[in-house]
C-alpha cells in the first residue's frame, strides 16, 4: 500500500540550527514526492518537488530510493520557517497526493 | 498572484442536511481536486476532476458526495446527507498543466461542522 510517514509531530529548534524533517514513503513504482508547507492561518503551498531538484527558501530535499526517504533539510533555521510541513506522494494518472500526517516546525529565537 | 477561492470559510450544518462547498479555481487551470482533513488527521484525497468529468475518486467519495462544474468557473462539492463524521476542513485545489508539471494551488479551505 502507498503510504507516507512523518515520524515527528513536532520539531523544535533554535534559530540558526540545522533542520531535518523526516519523510519516508512506501510505493512500489517510481515515486513523485513533494513537500507542502502551511504557515499559520495560510493555505497549503507547494514548497518543492523532487523532480525539480530545487532549493526553495533555503530548503532542499533529496530522494533516497534505497532508504525510501525524502527528508527536508535546511542548514540554518529562521523564525519565519515555523509552520506545518507535509510530505506527499503523487500517484495515479491524476497524480493525486497521499499526504503524511505533517510535522510542526517551531523555530525558537 | 492568482488564488483558488473557497466559500464559505466555515459552515455549520445539522446532520442529514445537504451542503454545497464552493470553489473558484484559477481561471486557466484545467485539473481540479477536493481534499479533506479531519481534525488531527492527515489530508486525504477525495476526488479529481478533469475535462468535465471525475477522473479519480477515493473510497471516501461515496454516493453521498458529488462534484460539479456548473458554469465553467465554479467547482462545487455537494454532500447530500451530512453525517457527524463529515466534519472536517475541505480543501479545493487546481492545477494548470497537471500536478506533475506545476503542482497544486490550494484554496484556504472550508471548515464544515456537522452537529
């Protein structure tokens, strides 16, 4: 079965510290993985996709097929990074998303 | 920047009543979706819509649910006879070229409370 696991409900770090938000997936095919972010009182927004291999707001994520992981990383956390982060797996002809349960990142000053 | 607009932001309804949740996708988008999030749980796919028909639906999307694009701009989700367990945040999303290419743009959601 397709599944996305985000083991941490809450991750609290200090400003300037490195951040790693964990995501593991279960999918037999070739996965398409995404990170979405939801800032307080705002809508879900696409942060990045593994296909584009981009860095957005200092965040990167590398797909590791061997470990079936797509962890989100940032070397130096900022207070404005505080938000809910969702890892998602795209599948099917319509590329519907299967979401993880989300990790709340809290960056302390 | 163009937005996906959802109305109302919050709706309270009695069990057994019909509700219609409305969405106005971005005008040049062709792919439309509904997701929901029950409080404390993950965001779940309900249905996708393309070329004026449902392209995929989840097992949650039973006969009580329907979607329509009545006038070429609005995209609605109807729940015929609401149950307490339908209480959730409902998100509409759209995509221009397909989410593999340009991802989704989500609306801000409608919080449905069934009492």
